C-alpha cells in the first residue's frame, strides 16, 4: 500500500467518544412574564351586554309574553314535573301555548307525550289548578291537543342537557 492512500481515509469518531450537551429545557417563565401578561396589564372593559340581557321589557301588558302575570303562570307551570321523565312539563315541550286575556283569564294549550300516558287523566287538571292558583289569575282553562304530536324536538336545550341528549 501506498502512503498516499492512507492519508485519504479518515475514520469517523466513535459515538462513545463524542460528548453532546443536551439542549436546555424550555420553561414557561422564559417565554412568558406573568407581570406583563395581558390579563395583568389590561383593565376589564365594560360589558355592554350585561345590563341589556338582564333588563326587563318596558310597557308590556301583564298578560303578554314578558309581562308579570304571564311570567308568573309560566313559572308555576315549570313547577310541574312529568312523573316518568325528570323534567318539568314546560321545558319538556308539553305546553304549546299560554294566553292571558284582558280579564286575567288564562288558557293553556298543552299535549302529553302519548295519548296512553299514565297521567292523561290527572295532568290537565293539575295544570289548570296550578295556573289558577297564580295570584292575579281570575280563571284558568286547559285545552288538551294531540296535533301536532309531541316529539323530543319540542324540548328545550336545558331539558335535553338534563336527559343527556346534548
């Protein structure tokens, strides 16, 4: 062999011979200073929707939706629960309409989940009694209808959440 051939060949260092320093670990403090965070430096801006969403409608007749008497009747109906489903009948979608006339007479249009419901005989009477017991109501009447038929699509989002359907 020639000496010139030996010089062209250079052996790579062994992996055991090379020492590589590990890169430093990234830390949150290196990239983010809690004293200068947007939350710490910015003041909270006024929430313009807060007052708007909590404001009651003005000059609404007592029997109209949003009126005191109408809302009291709806609140009374929300206290009645379906015996088979642990949701009140209003959120369940069994109440199709609440009407309060000028003489404070209430007409509730409702349905049941099925015509063969075990409370078909007692539920309309309970709804009538509960609506009539609201202070300011002169008389209450319940109209039981089957058209349109009740379906799960009539439930409120709160009822669906309660039943695990959302």
